[in-house]
C-alpha cells in the first residue's frame, strides 16, 4: 500500500495504475538504496493493481509467482501488490500480507512499509501489539533508506495506527525522508517553517469574550493595547477587563493584524530552500512522463497546500 498522504493526493480522476513499474520494483529499490532520490520517489508512488478476472490475473502474475518461488524478493513484493488493493477490495489480502512480511524479513524494505499498513488499518490491526509491530516495520524500512517509510513513522502520531514519536524524532525523520526523496516529508517540513496566515479579526463578532471565542478575544486584546496603550491588559484572559477600564467599545470589523514582515520573509526563504530540490525533481520526473509527479506539482501550486504557497514556486 502507498503512504497515506499520497493516497489523499491522488484523485478519483487519476488514470489507472501502470503495471509496468511493478516489474521494476527491485531496480527501483536498488537505485533508492544507493541514494537516488528519483528512484525513491518512484518507488513510493507504486500503486496496487487489482485484476478482477481470474484468468487475466493468473497470466499477469505468473512471472512473479515463478520468480517469487525461487526467492526473488522483489517478485514477491510485486505479486503481493497484485493481490492487495488500496481501495479495500483485495483479491487475497491474507496472502498479500504474508508475502509482504516474508519479503520484508528477507531484506526487501519496501515490503516492510507495506506490511506495516496492514498493522495500522487492516485485519492485523486488531492485534494487541499492532502499533508496536507497525512502528518496528516502518523503523526497519526507514533505517534501510526508504524515505517514504521515514515520513510515515514521523506521522505516526497524527495518522494513528503506530506508536507516536516525540517532536525531535519526528523532525529528524522528516529531514531524513525529505533529503532521501519523499516529497511529502519536504512539504510537511515547509509547512512547519511557514507561520500560518494572520487570524482574520475582520471575521470576529462583538462580545467575543462572552462567546468564548478565544482567537477573537486575542484580537480584541491586541486592538485594545494598540488603541488605548493598555499595559494593564497584559496577562489578562479576556477583553472585558480592558473594556471596563476604559468604558469603550471597539469598532467592528477589526482589521486583521499584519504579519511580521521580516519573520515571514525569512520563513518563506527557508520553506523555498526545503522544497527547491524536491520541486525540481518533481518537474524533471513529470517531464519524463510520470503522472504522480505531475499530480503532486499540480496539487502543490494549484491548491493552497502551503500558507503563502505562491511564494514557494
């Protein structure tokens, strides 16, 4: 199965997966293991192929069956990919899981990542120690140099199904994943560098403190300090104290406070630096005809995946 963020980025209008890359799984892993980020990215975009017709499936998988029986781990991985299905309708999910586990144990890290997802979202996830097993498999694949596994492990706390890691470990994993070719890791690192857009105080309604609308309370306090030089409001928990002290009502709508220009410029520069190599790689892969790279580029720049995303072009 593919990393969850890539699943979310794929649209229902995407063309059907091309089965050809599955036969190159071993070649892609060999390239990825030697540090070729493009191979790592291609490996992370492999989609499962569900062939419903039993006869057609038998013909398509026969070479993998034969090679897997002789101990070719990449062939076992490809065979399991044909038997699994990201949409929740596997041809033979149990055998796919067993093949992934066996290929992982035999030293094929991409299979470890796939097996981990079974422990997170499929039948094995009901086992008491499923989160520990999922994390162990991801850690094994990440340590072997699979960047998408590093990303999955870093996101364990947010996505669920595996043991969460602390913030420092997550940052280290994201950095390793990004440098290794995981676009998702680079994107998340860039997001974390950029401050969120200023809260739109213009949207606040009167009596925010009575409504319990904390962001708007902060807007009111900031406006009160600015308009009335109210140092005594520092540290207060509501706008009411300032309002009572001056017996005034602030006008609505309030203006959205400007962002710190220097801080924002520095953050944009840092975000662009993080994304630069990944975006250049995506453009190259897209020009080579890899649909997944084109889709990721389109989502990055057509949709607001990043605050101030236009400046990261």
